[in-house]
């Protein structure tokens, strides 16, 4: 809805006709694979990778800060928020150590009995961990969910080739275990709905916020954007970035987020900006025509999806490419320095690794390059000593990469 003065613009846009649905082209990527991107052929590997990803993405909660430079909002005890997610670290490390005991054993017929014995012993240890968790708090519920997820992985592993992969998605894990990740809609609905991130929040840095070398996201974007571009902001959250871009002359911006509380909050705050649109929408199911945007911007969305099961990543990338016009660009801001070869241009990376010069059978739909690297120093936190700060060399900041991908 373009009526930004009413709450009606917050409902999902269901106006897509059957003709528009049929119009969706299938972007040429790698051959279809029923399994999630991170599976290597064994159900147990799914959990190991998912847990490690959660550990890495936990850093988002500990290094991110609000756009105005203030420390993160304080966590509430009665619900999900950044502090609750960050506190999963010790348990995740314990789970990794336990699960590796099983993962490191071959799944061959010769080692199967030993692997099963270790698996049953590890499951018994999980039961002991579960018995001491206080499930009455939000953090405790997350602990129980993680333990339940680990147990399910062990049980699937013991089924061998007959293990089902149908339950490895955010929705299924929430239904089965109550587990939420940064890729879970339920996490963002509760966190934004209860004000866990305050009035405005940016994971990396604000539009004009300088990094340790006095560079900004704004100067990187200005080099590739035109004021007349029609821009789609994927996973806008409650960042002020779109409003600040609007004030610079980028007046044709459509903001989408899967979380209705986030969109309501932003529409209430910025609904007076004529031409700026806010829509509740899943980035993997965009209700826009093909070739309808000049620019698609994602600021940490893929990072959040990588922090979960990863089952939505392919859908979101495909939709991002579909709505871009030929020659349009996807601008991506990420902690990941391997996004080009891992996500945006996997076919080209595979060709290079194999030393092949011929065109791949399924060419990448994007031609990408890194156009910026920023380093934002972590904010101060009470539970970190000066010695630890120095040891981590935080003055250099954690690198943030900006990618420019042209639609072929």
C-alpha cells in the first residue's frame, strides 16, 4: 500500500494476480537440489553447521549498536531480545564439543557400532544438561530448544540413510523444539514488538556513521546510486537508513520486512515521507513484477539467514534477482568476506577452482565485486575488561564488506 498514513499499509500485499505469479521467471542458477545449501549428504552435518553458524552470528548481537551510537537496548527477562540470543554462547560451545565426538567418527559400516555407542552416550549427557535448565525464562527456553535440536540430530543420525531432511527449516524447528534463530520470523516479531531494539537499530553502522578510518556506508553507496533509481530495501527492520537516504534525494524507496511490528513502527515514524513505501513481505516471496527495480539493497539479511538453517537463502537470492532489471544492481552489506564465491557467483568460483575457462552450463545471474570494506569499532560493554579489548585489537573494528552485483 502507498497510503503511509494508515495502518492498513502494514498488512501483507496479497494483490498479486495469477498472471503476475505466472510471470515469475526461473533465474538460472545451479541445478535444483532438494537439500538445504549446507547439507553435505548426511543429516548430522546439518546440525553441526547450523550450530557453528549460530555461534558466528551471535557476534552480531554483541557488536551491533543503534544508529545513534548508543549501546544496545537492555534485554528484558520475559522475552526474546539481543541479550538473550548472545547468552546462548556457552551452551553452543558445549553442544559443539559433544556433537563433534560423534561427527568425527566415520559413518561407515566398520565404525557404525562405535558411532552409535558414542551417539547414545552424548544423548545421555544432553539429558543431564536439560535437567538443570530453568525453562521458565526466555533464555532457558532457548537452551531447551537447542538441546532438543541436538537430540533430534543424533536420533536422525542413528537412522542413517533413512533420516528425513524435511524437518530442517526455521518453521519446523520452531514447531518441534521452540527454537528461534536470527532467521526466524517469530524472533523478530517478538523482539521488535516488545521494543527490544529501541526506536532505531542498525546492525553494522548508520548511513553517515564513520568507521575507524572515517569512511561511511553513504560514500560507498553514493558511488553507484542515482537519485532516480527505484530502490527495494530488503529486510529493512527498524533502521533509519531509508529515511536518511530519502533526505539525500533517493525518494523512490520500497521497504519490506517479514516482521509486521517492524513495519508498523517504521510507518508510524516515517509515514509522512511522500513516495516512501513500507510493506510486510517475505523476501523469499516478493509480490513485485519481474524487472521492477533498479536497485535491491540488503543490509545483513543474508547474514541473518546464514545464522539459521539456510533453507530460505536460495529463495531470497532468486527473488532479488527476479525483481531487478537487467543491468540493475544488488547492493549487499555483510560480515562475510566470502559472499561472492559462496553465494552470489558460485558457478564462476567453481569454474575458477577447477581451472576451467569455458562458460558454465548454469551461469551465475549476477556479476559481483567488493566495492567497500568498513571497520566499525565495537561499543563498550560492561562485562569486557580493557585487557580483553586490547587483546582483541578492537580499535581496528570488525570488517564489514559491501558488494555490488550487476544483474546479467
